[in-house]
C-alpha cells in the first residue's frame, strides 16, 4: 500500500497565537491542531488510519496562562505529533500503539504488585483471610475456632509466617510428618487419632492454598501435591483399631448405661439406639425432631454424606427425648451449665470413662460398629437396609434414591429389633 502523503507545512502557530486563540480548531500543520473552548484548550492530532477511518488522538491540555507555559506546551505537542507522524509512516496506528503501550505498562504494574503481595502474604495471613471469608460464615463458632486453631497449633512458626508463595511441597510434608500425638492419646487409638489430625490439617491447608492460587498469591498448591506422599508415609491402620463392644455384651452395657445419670449418658443412649454419630447427636435440635411421628431428620448440612437423614425413633428413644424437653433449650442435649450451648464432643467419651469402658470401646465403635456387627451376623436386616440406617454414602445415585424411598419400613423395623435386643436381660 502506498504511503499516505503527509502535509509538509509545519509550525504554523506562534506562542502568541496559542495564548490568544479563540474558540475552535487552529492548525499548526502536520495534522496538529489546537482546540480552544473558553478558558481551556487541548492539543489534537488528526489523521486517517490505514482502514480509511478518520481518527483524532488527544495529546493533552494546552497550557497558555503566560508565554512561558504556552511555549512549553506548544513544543511538547509538536514533539508528540512528530512521533505520531513517524508511526504513520511505518504503517502503525498511533492510537493503537499508545493503547498497547498503556496496557503493557498496566500489566507490568499489576505484576509488580502481585509479586510484592506474594512476598508479603504469609501462610498465616492467607489462612486467616480464608477462615474469615469462608469458614466463619459457614460453620458453627466452635467448629470455626477449631479449624483455625488446628493450623496455628500444628504449623511450625517458620513455615506459618513464611510467604505463602515460597512454601514447597517437601517443606510442608516435613511439617505434617512432625506432628506428634497428644500425650493423652497413649492407647490403641493413638495412631488413628494422629492420622486423623494430620489428614485434617492437610485438608484445611489444601483449601487455603487452593484459594491462594485462585487469587494469584501463589502458583502451586503444595498441600495437594503431598496428599499421596503423606498417605504413603503413614503407618497402616490395623483393622479394629476403633474398638467396638462385642454385640453380645451390648444388653448388659445398656442396662448399666440407663442407670447412669446425666444428660451425656442420655445422649450416648440415644446414639446407641439410633446408630448415630457423636456430632449428629450432640448437635441435634428440637426443630429436627417430631415426637408425634417418632421421626428425627438430621439436615444435610450436618451429615457426612451431605444429604438429609431420617432416623426412625423407637418407643424407648421417644420416651428418652420426652424427658429432655423439660430443659427448654434449643439443643436436645444442652450443656449441664445450661448456657444455651450443646454438649462437648468429649462428653460421650467421658461417660464411657466413668463406666470403666474406655479401654474396651470407642463411642463410634459402640454406636455404629456394634450395631452393624449385630445386624449383619444375626441377619437382622438386609445389607442395604443396614447401610441406610448407618447413613453410609451410596456411590450409585440410582440405588441411593431407591434406598431412601423404599427402606423406611425396614429401617424402622430394624432399629426396633435393635432396641428390643438391647433391652434383653441376657445374651441371645
């Protein structure tokens, strides 16, 4: 394409003309215009782009309060216009080139800010920021406090206050591998508790680093990278490590439990009768329970599988719950301090301790494994029905929908048979 011929007449305006120019456009030659409007004025470069479109590029304000300002402004505008003419002679659109240059400068500034942020943002800051934005609004106050304290207590100080972008997978793996079991966990479940603690801390760090990657604070997620390595380094958990009471001893245990006083004892009794998890029982509220139809619906938010779970209450369970209504609290099992809070998650374990059973069984093993063993070994219920009572997550969505829809009567009957068995006075 032949180059467009540019006007050769330049520098048509004098300093005096710039100062005294009336409203309108005044050419300085070479496509440079002084556009005056009242007390203000601007410099404009007018040209025809390669596409044939007429374009105007602003070159900034024209300062003309005195001869010195007017002269400097005129000189600067002529230099900018000369640069624009040079670009046009090379086939480059001056406005497009200016926009590209500004974008590049903006990106460079943003990259510099991001780099500075990466160096300043520590793991502690990233974790607390995520905790404040995501965890606190979506968890109970107790769980939210445990969430952040588990990271504060188990992360080495040097790593906790290191820039989040500088933390490598090997360094994080070493930190998690160094976590020691609590002195009180010196029993057969110590390794199991340690495994759970380490995995829980890794999962929470995984969420923090994933969020940091999303916001551009770091480039990789070391917590995700060490998932397999951490599992490879863990001691293999032996079967039966979560001790469970033999089901043939369950009736005698229940007889002693019913004679044990206290709200925590009643909570443990309900957990055994319903094969429920500790958290499901201690966090239960009266809004979830309909005693008229003997039904307890645990909401999806509190279930491990993330779905509502219907628990069919036996007459003994209904009677137990009716007796608790006198407390008039929102939680079914309020703290003995009656401060409006629910029982501690250690309360049920404390009951086992008072009964001298902590070395023989865990709460989880007693309430769920003992029930499952009884139901499977005695043929009290079909496997699908047993799993539905335990609220185990069904991988097949079609089967899961069928189970929820069809097993109501069988589940109610199975829990009633379990309650009847627990109420026997001798082994069956």
